[in-house]
C-alpha cells in the first residue's frame, strides 16, 4: 500500500481495516475505492465521511448508503458492480453484483432521491475470475456501452474498474510447467511417487486408469501476461472488424486486482 501511494496507483480496499490503513497513510480518497462484498453500516459511514467511492452489489446496499449519506448530509460516490455479461450462448456470473440490464432503473432511482444528502453514480466495476482475455473484453465492451447509456441519463460516469487481476508468469520455461502436470498425473495413476501432500490431485482425479478434471491452481506459465495481455483485451475485435473503441463516457479506466 505504501508503494502504491509513492507510485500514485489507486488502491482497491476490500475491508474496513484496509480502508482505514489507506486513509491513515494519507492516500487521497479520489484514488481509493471500497469493494467489500458485505458492507457494514460502520464501513459505509467511514466511506461516506471520507468521500471514498463505494462499489454496490444490490438495491439494499444502495438504500443503506443513501440512508447514511442523508444522515451525514453528504453526497456519497457510488459505483455499480456488474454481473451477468453475455458470452456466446451463456452468461459470465461473478459472486456479487447487479445484472447490467437492471442498472439503468437503479441509477434513475438515485436521481429521484430527496436532497439534504444523497448519491452520485460515478462509475462501473466488474470482477471476473480466470484470465480469459475474451471474457474480460466482453465485460469491458458491455460496461462501455452501459456507461454511455448512463451518461445520456445524466449520470457522471468517469471510470470503469476491471477486476480479476492481471496474469503473471512465474515459470520461465513452459517445459517445466508441462513436466509438473505430467508428473502429477503419473503420481495420481500410481506410476511414480506422489509429488503433492497425500497425493492430492489439485483438482485432477484418477478414474478408471485415466486422469480427469481441471487443474485448480494458478497457471504458473502462461502467455501473454501483463501489458501484452491487457493490450489484447483493448484491441479485441468488436465483431465489426474494428478494435474496441473507448467511448466518450470513460476518460479513466482502472485495472483492479
């Protein structure tokens, strides 16, 4: 957190402790966001009093923040977390969030709230597990479209926070990663001594002389990673032969962890 402050990097706080630590370090509230999944009233009070943007997952949270903002006589900055992006014939769900189709109505309810303290919708957020660039691009594309729609409804959307982390490469040689996976499968089949505690398959399982299942650990060798992976998302085709266009609505994009 101290290093992020020195470098001027925004900080995603996922608990009241993390939020208070950032504030004690003197991090500007404009570079903080609170993404805690289940937000206590005390956490909401801290965010509103410090002018820290709060990521919302439901109408109940929207109402809770509105009540605190009204009690403090302040305007609270809020961000909707999105869940349910369409990919091919299915949807990408995350553990928390609001379906993109439901956001406009929730956003419009903000504009009708009484004065003397209230809410301001400043951004959108989504968090997807895994490192599929196409999935992140789908989430980003839908978020950009929704951001433009919300701007047309007079909501000052200034940021999109893309969560889920950036893939990193911890093994330089892909052969090392391949050798590990082959050795793990061989151990599960009893063809070599175990290489994990209690011969744990880490998501893989020996069934009828074969190994099935997906490896449930970090892919220590992968390509692309870091900036190259991000560039692939931003340059993904929109389906019309053109790259993904960053629309007028979002001068700032955050890549959260």
